[in-house]
């Protein structure tokens, strides 16, 4: 099989071919490293390549295939990438800031540890903004990451290095994190699948500054790969006291069920969206109709929930500002926009942060009541198409100015609630930029969100849509 074709196989397909000895882990890893050498200089998706170690592990995985009675994990020989906010044992983790330029952790995050235990081979670290503070990807250490669909646009963030890598054929499986949309936003911007599991479904350690909002999960080209990753990575870990007990789900096996009789709601305004690009709204509304074809009852709704954005901002920004406060004497190593954000947040009285927690608990009553009636909620993932690379926000949508986080009205709400949510590719703008549809489930209904995603993938296949980057 030509190396180029190997790079567009899903992780599930790679694992199956390796087990049947149709292709070797060495071929898979070599093909990926060659692809990274060719494409990454134009995208800056990977900020560290673990080439030598990856090749050694691939050779070891190949030898294991010839051993009688060897136990092979479900990802045996399959390469994966890790966001630079996620700690990796013996491999530099900068958190996207010069302040941690030389930081080398002494342990793996639980998700990385479990992917390795399943036979996966880590090939490198992907770019992120400092501590994931924005929904775009650039920082003072490594610069900007570019969108493979259009090089002058952002691939989103804060897991933008991962989304660009997946979209460009530089690894079928990547680890992302999400404190306000940082898996789903870049998935939408790059035309890939991103899954934010229920809070605690995959353990997260060490905690981030916005610990109570932060989820960790897979970014892939196919739903099956995300489900396989969940099978490998879900379950409790004593290092994360908020990790959930195992629920007994077999996520990959549950993708084939139908959606008949499910109650599904679609909206492009939860009640507080400042503005949504009409093109994005139209594409997502058409995509929502696919669920009728799948046997669901689909209602177009306007929940008219009160805004939770200030509440989310106080918790999210308060955590990051507190974490960065000790470094204010090195302000030349902090992005100007982030510095302004830190200094403004630190002026707030502590009671404002506590009040945000109380507001969060009160606000939960709105989605709680909503999901008593509906099984799934569909929304645009973000309110606009990917904007210019290097900018922190789009500034305006459809000619109307928006607030700093006003272009992401649909994602942070479900970090506050901890509900499972995914972004599926659902179309393109007239300029050829990807658009994502968000699928949100009830609390702990991870298997249903994955099953709904897989059904949509079958109804509106996206896998063969590839950027023409080479």
C-alpha cells in the first residue's frame, strides 16, 4: 500500500491491518513521519516530533507481532499525537508559553498512559495557545498554526494543532482538551470529528487552571476512532478525584444502533447568541434535517435560556489568571492580549468568582429541564467560519461586532454542565471553509452522542473530503 494511502487510513483500520500483518507498525509510523516532514512546515501543527522514540516503539511493536501468545492492545502499533497542554513523560510540554519552554514532565497524563498501554505510539506534541486561553492557535513559543483548508485561516483552538494535523493526514488520532469548546471549535474549523466526553469520563491529571471545566478527549477523522479511544481511555483514576466510575459501555460496539423515536431539538440561538453567520446557520439547519431521515422527531426550538457567558468567563478566566499571576514580573513572555485579560481578572473581588459558582449551579436548571423533554440538542458548533490566522477572535460576524467570546456561544455552556458533546463536519461555506454541527446529549449519555454522530456520519459522509494541501 502506498505510504500516502496509509496516512488516510483510520486508526481502527490501521490497527486491523497491523493485527492481520497486512501492514507493519514501522510502515505506518514511517509514512506518518514522512507526511509530517512534508506538510508540517506549512501548517505548524506539530511543535515537537518524537521521531526516534516512535521508530523504536514501532520496531518493538513489529517484533511483538511475531511472538507466539503475545497480547496485543486494541491500538497496537497505531501512532497518535498529544496536545501540548497534556503532560507527557520525558517529552517536553510547554503549555504554549515561553515560561515552560524547558519543562519536561516525569509522568504521562492518564489518557496518554492508557493509549500507550493499548499499544499506541506517541509521535509528537501539537500546538496550542497559552494554557488554552483562546479558540485560535498561536503563541510566543511556536507561532501560529494554519488551517489546511485555507492557509490564511486559523484551525481553531485551543486544540488547533491537533485539528490541523488530523485534517491534513498527519495522524488519525490526536488528544485534545476542552474547557470552553477547545475540542469542538477546532473540529468545526478543520472539518474533523471532535468528542468532548462527560466531565470525568476520561480522567484528567494534573488539573488545569480551569479544572472544573476542562475535559480531555479524542480528535479523529471518524466516529469509530473516537469510540475506540473511549473504550481504551474511559474509566476512573485515583489521580483525578472527579473521574467517573466505569459505566460498562462498549462504545465502539454501540455505534450501529438506530435513532428511531429519539426526541431531537435544533436551535441556532440558545437565547444569548449575539449573532450567527447566516451561511453557518443555513448549513447547520440543513444538516439537522438528516436526523428526521434517521427516524428522529426533530423540533426547531428557541430555548431562550439566560446567558451563562459571564459565569463561564469568571470561572475559566479566573483559573487561568490565578495560574499566571506569579509570572507577571515576566510580562514580556506573556501575549499582550492574555496579559490584559489576566490583569483585568485579578482586579475582581474574590466574591465574584464564588458567585460565578453559585450562578453555575442555578443555571443548570435550564438545560436540566430541557433535557427532560429532549434526548439530543443540535446547534452550530461556532457562530462563524474560521477567521484570519493570528487573530484572537473574529471581531465581527456578518458585519456585526461581537464580544471577545461572542463567536462561541454554543460550546462553553456544556463545559459548565459537564454534558457530552461532539462536533461533526456538516458542510462548507461558499469559500470552501468547514462548518461543524454540535451534538449534545444528556448528562453521562456519551454512548448516545457517539451513536448519533455515527448515524449522521453514515447519512452525510465526510471522510473523503480532504484539503488540497498535498
